[in-house]
């Protein structure tokens, strides 16, 4: 008779296997994190800076984590431009030995397996827990932490629904572009009326996340407010690191020799 392993045990093994894929030693090689590049042909400076970063410092890293909003807008892998320079640049990095991980943001939640495969990258669900120097570290885009922004959270729930996504992806590219344009316009109007605090993370949501994931650090983007925050949760000192966007300059978090460093990257030259 074959005995089924108890559920908790099989979950445990899956969890261990997942952790193993994401176990890093920052003394061996740096681990890099970026987010919110909002790549768009209309802003070639960010694209150029990314290309330099991928062909330069990223090659010395063991892993590059891209925590959402790599693209300004993504309406489906089938609409990827034939001359897209991003996937080949990521693939070249992956091919020389840096593992590339890709997480969805609120602009590119429709990035799919076809893009990931072309980029030599692995798509990650969020939030995810990785291990760096034997410390648990949580990663997510950051939009889910903005719980005071109820209009956005309703929009998020809709567009993250698999049925909605299937319906949207079945539309023509022209129809999808039009809907994306309308959503951007509406979002811009709404944001102009929202208080800054509403568009930042909610402290209680942050506390809950630290508790649920049981992590020493949480790394995210989305708010475009780069910072390293210290906070205490359940009597334990923790750190929340917010990556910046790539509008006026780039933003890269490097973990090396146990040190966490948030640097700006020049977009010129
Ligand atoms: O992106 P950012 O940082 O500027 O603003 C976000 C929130 N806005 C969004 C909306 C996206 O920008 C829309 C573009 C998605 C790209 C293409 C995807 C595929 C198409 C989807 C088509 C429906 O994420 C903003 C937050 C802000 O961050 C800070 O956290 O406040 O949230 C909003 O502004 C949401 C609005 O308040 C409510 C929803 C508006 C959209 C309504 C849909 C209309 C579609 C019409 C189609 C016929
Ligand atoms: Mn975002």
C-alpha cells in the first residue's frame, strides 16, 4: 500500500525546494534588485542605462531580481515588439551565468511565460521569501501593501483575476492598447486627487506582511520612494527596503558581503 505523505509534510518539501532555488551567499557573489524601470521606447535613456547595467555590474552577480514594472505597460506577450531589445539583453545576462528572476508589477502583470523564456528568466509569484546569508528576505512589487488606496485595490483585484486576463488577452492588440490607454488616463486623473499618504504603503499591512512571511527584511518597489526603513515588529528589529524608479536616475540594491546598499545609477552616458 502506498501511503500519501501528510499534507503538511508535502508542503514542507515544496517549500524547502523553493527556498533552495533562492538561497544566496552574498560573500560568494553580489545579489541585485531593481524595479520600476517603466521601460518605454519614448524614454531611451532608461533602456540605455539598463543595457549598460546588464552588460556590466550585473554580470558579476549570482542573481538579478526584477521586482515589477520592468515595462511601462504590457498588454500581452503576443504584442511584444519584434525589435524588443529587453529580452535579448536579459537572456545574454542569464546565458553567462547570472540567474534572472522576474516579478509582476501593476503595469506589466500580463508578462507571461513566452517573455520569460525569451529573457532566460524565471517568473516569480509574489510575495516570495528568499534566503540571503541564512536570513529570510521577502520580495514583492509593493502595490499590495497600499491598502488605503481602495480604488486601486479594486482595480488590482479585477485585473489579476485569471478569467478577466483571459478575456483581455483574447481582444485584438488594438483594443487592448485602447483599454490600456483609457486605464492610464483614468489612473492619472484619480491619482491627481489622491493624498500622497494614500498612495504609500499602509503600516499595518507592512507589519502583517513581516509577521506572515516571518522575514528579517522586505524589499519592494512601486511607491517610487527609495529608502531603507528600520522598524520593530514583535520586538524584533527589521528592515524595509524600497527600490526607486528609473525616471531621473536608476536605482539598484546590491547585497554583497552581508551589506545592503541602495545606489543611484546615472541615466546619462
Ligand atoms: O501606475 P502608476 O504607478 O502610475 O499608478 C498606480 C495605480 N494605477 C494603476 C493603473 C495602471 O497604470 C493602468 C495601466 C496598466 C498597463 C496595461 C495593463 C493592461 C491593460 C489593463 C486595462 C484595463 O495601476 C494607481 C495608484 C498608484 O499606482 C499608487 O499606488 O493610485 O491606481 C489608480 O489610479 C487606480 C484608479 O484609482 C482606479 C482604476 C482606474 C482604471 C479604470 C479602468 C478603465 C478601463 C477602461 C477600459 C474600457
Ligand atoms: Mn508599480
